[in-house]
C-alpha cells in the first residue's frame, strides 16, 4: 500500500488505530472498563466467536493494553485486566460514547450513561482544552504544527494547510513565547514546544 | 451474531463504531480536519485504493458525517466537507492522537502536533470532566448507571457491576440531588438525570 505525507506508520492516530481501531477491539476495551476480566465474560457479553475473541485479546496483550494473570493456584483461570496504557484509553472510549449518545443513540436512548461517581451527575461533554487557560477549544481553535518527527514532506503539507487556512481567513498558529516563529519555519528539526 | 446485555445495537459506543470504527474511515475524518476536500486529495494523502475510498466516503455521507457539494458550475468537481456531526468527532480524533502520541509514537516522535491556535502551546491532555466542578476525572471517578434505554438485562448487569465494585472497595455512584436513589433502583424507566 502506498504511503504519503504524514505517513501512516508515523502518524499517532494511524498507529493508535492500527492497535485498537478494529471494531471488536474497542468493544473489548469497553467491557474491560465495565469490569469484565475472564474469557467467558467477554464471550457472553459481546456475543463474539471464541476464535475471534482469542485473537483480539492476544493482540491487546501483545500491544500492552491488557495484561493477563492467573487467578487460581492451578493457573487455569485467567483474568485480563487493563494496564496503565489500557486505562489511558478512557478519554477515547468516553469521547466515542458521548458522540454516539449525541449522534447515533438508539431510539429508546442509550442503555447506560456515564456519571461522576461522587455526585451522580452526568459528566461534562469532552472537548480539547487550552493548556494555558483550561478553556474548551473549538476545532478551529486547534492548529496542527510540525512535530519532532516531521519530514520535509510533512512541512510542505503544513505550508499548504497554512495557505488554505489563510484563504479562509484563519490566522496562523501563534509561536509559543520564546520559540522564535518555530511553527512557521520549515526546518528538519523544529524546536520542540514546551 | 448473538447480542447480549448492553446489546450492541443499542450501545452508543457500538453504534458510533459501526459508523466510524473502520480504520480508513477515521483516517478520512482526520484528513477532513486537515483540510482535505476532494477525492483526489484524500486518495493521494491516504494512499487508499479508489474503490475503497469511494465506498468509505459514501458511507460517511450517508451517515451524515460528511456532506458533498459541487465546487464548479459543471458540477464535476466535488468537495467533501465535515458536517456539524462530523466536526463533533473532534474530541474522538484528538483523544486518539494523544493516546497514540503517548503510547504508540514513531521512534522519531509524531510528525505533527496539536496546539492552541492563539498561543501555539500544545493543547492539554484530554480527560473526562466533572460537569459540576470541571475538574478532570480518573476512570475510577466515572461510574456507569442506567440510561433511558436500559432494559432489565442491563439493570441486572449494572447490579453485578455494583457488587464487583463494592468488593473492590469502590463506593456506589451518588444519586444526584433530588432523584431519590434512582441509580440503585432497578426500574424499567429510570429517572432521567438532569
């Protein structure tokens, strides 16, 4: 398969999807957040064929999202538990759930909802946030700039994106204080941002 | 395929994944956020076979994530643009990107990064948030309770989950003020939360 700018083997979204982007895989992670641990629990709750489940669980263990431990002396009963890396998928699962609740809910409404444990109140809608002010950002308030792994091809594409945004009247992303216009300078090794 | 509790045709996560969970589909949405509009742009940037791209674009248009418009008088040049429903996928894309940056980044680091346009500073890590205090919530601070579409089978499973959490020393989710323990009462039509 041909790969081009922001080559998919380097893009973090593509790399994340390569591990967790398969439909069943994220539902397995959802079940793990809902307390599932044993093969039979995943099997009965997801209604998934054992061979497919086994393959997906192994992939998640190999990828470090789940860890497997024996739960009995004989070692026959295995428990699959989320690792720290797996628990870090919580924002992905929550963002998907909220989008589904809003735009793809079943006619009777969602069967479950997410609340803050301490108050019982539904959690806030997720949004990208400013690291400076903590305020929610709209998609247009978020800009894409070169990362440490950017190639010349990525920088060329970013220049195209800047031109397209300018034509739409959007300002270029500011340079963070002290970094001397790093975002706008095509350079193989851009300054890392704080 | 067998469906069981939190039946996948009703769960918002499953319904969301059914529409956008396919690997290429989310990468198409990523490209749309990066300014891609024309078939040829998606094709060259994703290195995707035209028949697969065509199928995925049609699915996204049918699903209301993208809308298609003619960009020339002749109607030959088509532009695919995100709808409001599509733009609402921004938190999903950002959460995936941040997880990938953290746990699946390429050896040289990510090719691109997301910054606040006004400041140039990388955006904050996404997290579920309290609707009351706006503070970030850990996965354990978020509880699952019955939603408006809950069936008896869902309520039974939630009761199991509560028992499992209690065994782990986690408190049950609080009832929101004024709703009289709605979360803990198995009832076909649970009180809607504010």
